[in-house]
C-alpha cells in the first residue's frame, strides 16, 4: 500500500510517499524560509501564494522521482489542521481534486498527531501508551497518548509557544529567523548562573507552561546589556537553561504520576540537542526511554502525514463530501 502525503500547514510545502512494505520512499520539502526571513516572520498571504505556486509541480516531481503515477497511490493523506487557514486550504483543495479525479481515498490528518507519531516510522516496536512532548513554533503540549486517535492534553502553554519564544529572543539578538538553532549555538559561548531568571509556572501544581513573562524578562535584560557580547552570551545560556528546567520539571511530575516508561519528543524544537540530552538523562533515572525523530522529520514534513495516513486507511473509512480543514483543532478532539 502506498500513501501520498501532503503538508501545507504553515510555511513549508511537503510531499512524501509512504510504502507499507518499504517505508518512506521519498520525502520532498520546499522551504519558504528564505522568503519570510526578509520580513522577520511568516506572512500568511505570502505563504499561501507560495504553496499555490509550488504544490502541484512538487507532487509531480515526487511521483516522477520514484517512477510511479497516481494510479499506484492507494490513499491521499493531507494536513487538515491545525495551521493557517489559507495554506491548509491549498493542500486540501488539491488533495480533494486528485482524490475525486483519480478515485483515490482521502485521509485528513491532524498535523500534531503526525509529529507525535513520527518516531514510529523508524521504531516499529514503539507502542501505545506513552507520553508525548510536542515542542514547536506554535505548540507546547504534554500529551497522554492512549491509542491511535485518543489523546489527552495534560498540559500546554498558556501564552507563547516554546519555539515562538526562541525565535523572538533570537530576533532581538539579531540572529535572524528562524532563530532556534542560531540561539542555541550562540548560547554555547555563555557562562551559566551569571543571571537569575524567573521560572514561570514551575511551582504550580498543574502541568501548564508560560513563556511570555520569561520572554519579556529576557528581552529587557538583553536591551540593558546590548553592548557587552559576553553578557549577551550569558543571557542566552541562562535563557536556554531556564527553558530546559521548566520542561524537565513538568515531565518529572508526569512520570511520577503515571508510571509510564516512554517519552516521545516531537516538533521543531526537538532538534535542540541540549533539551534532548537533559530529557534523556531524566528518563534514564526513571528507567524509561526517550524516542525522537531523525533530524529531517523533526520539523514540518509530509512523511509524517503519509505515515499516519497509512495507519488510518487500514482501520477507518473517511466519507468526506466537501473540502475539510480545521485551522484550530486540538489533538484531544480528533
């Protein structure tokens, strides 16, 4: 069985093909980062236009590269949400058009479920239940994954997402957009414990996060020390340390409460090696294991959409008469 995956939730156009026997046959991504970098962030209208200009040709290129046609495709999985309404609509419209014209089953996929299950692509022995930590530019969530399609959000950010916070601090430091990796590299030159940072929500009994106050505190500190490069390194270091401390604290609470032994970390921020190293150390203390995706699957991609589609198409028939997108869509409401 072969599933065509289409991803257009934000600013990257992704197309992939998953084969139930051979795995990911191809995973293509057309990034818009160089376009939006000029504006310091993603412009929704511009992102939609780029998807419109790119998607159809990228699908054809992907099929040609593995020498198959739409007649060889058994299902079309597309990102239905959450995401930007305009960009989602581009992917959904073309997916429905191909489904209708070629009589191929269509499978709407939740973007964050795609991220959550991505490590399963290369870990066949990974099974439910597990705890998922979704950390990206738009999401920060702790999820109890009971089974396919059944998820409970245990905690989430009450304001800014973790990736959004990284990008904002990087921008203030003049490190460009997106800034997560650049900020992490910048922080390597810093010295820990030279500043005392607040840790919002750390002493609350719930599992939610808050990054807005930390962001404001960090920006003010940067502005006060803008002419001292070593102090800026130190600020970046302590900012990253504080983020890691907040994540570890909430994860420890969950594993003490649930007794589960598996942690999946997904989303673009999971490329931060310091975060993964600290979480891995924590899981070893709880005699558990951490699962992450390979680097090119951490950020937005169509491979995860195709993979999750390949699971759903075996167990569920989707009868969707009209184009379906859901820009605001909680993973707990699949």
